[in-house]
C-alpha cells in the first residue's frame, strides 16, 4: 500500500522526535495522598477493644490526629459490639476524612472460636471503611513490629513507646490505639522513598 509524501514526512518526524522518558512507576497505595498531607487510618480489630489511630503523613514529622480504643464490656452481646465498632469508625472516617485504611493482617489462632470472633470484628471494620471508599491494606503484626521497633517479636509496650516517640506524643498511647497508630506509621514508612515492600491491598 502506497503512502503520500506528506504521510512519509510525518512518519520521519515522529521517528526523529525524542521519545519522552517513561514516568516512574508510582505505587497506587496512596493515590490521593501523594501530597504533603496524606491522612491514614490504622485499625487493630478486636471484639472487646478495637484500636484506631489517624495520622497526617507529610514531608515533615507525622502528626497524630486521633486515636482511641472502641471498648465493649464483656457482658455485651457480640452483635452490639460489632455495631459499636461500625458506628465509631464511621464517625472517625467522617470527621478526619482519611484516604487509606491499614488493618492488622490475619494471624494464626489455635482456638477456632477466637478466630471467628476476631474475623467478625475485622469484617465490621472493613465494611465501614470500604463503604467510605477508602483503599484498604493489611500488614502482618510481625512486619509492623519490625518496622517500628526493629524486632518482629517486640512487646506491646515497646511498640507503644516507639509510637510515642515517632509522633512526639506527651503521653504513652493505650496498647490497642498504639498498635493502630503503628499500622498507620508502617504504611506511611513503606510508601516513603525509603520503603521497601508495599503492604498487601485487600
């Protein structure tokens, strides 16, 4: 098939023109947090004490916006606890407008009943953040401890103390809230330019 002189000249121009360098691959984990003020929600699910923590992550030091424990008394039925987890997290999301949620990854449980109950609490939390349109990631507990403390089998107190130091908090955060803040910090760290492995998206 023949081509016109004009088409030939156009082809030559395209070949001679330098091709633009391909853009660096950008992890999609923080699509709306690429700027200096990304807000991350960390959630440590548990039926009786779900921890949550919200941080603002930017070029400077991370800042805690909120943290707490969604406590449910032992006498409450599971359905009531699940409703409280959902309602509280819905309020947190509405107030602070995070764009990413990070939850603690599943762990091996010898007791099947315990695993089922933990799964229910986790499901209640995930449903709320998914409903709000947040991207959701999970990080294994050992990876969080390794990232925050430098030791995968670190105790809760060591995690809480390091979280207090990293966020420049005046008081030591409660254990469950500290774990949630550690999740958020680990995710932020994983997506800094020094991060190595991106968390698993769910």
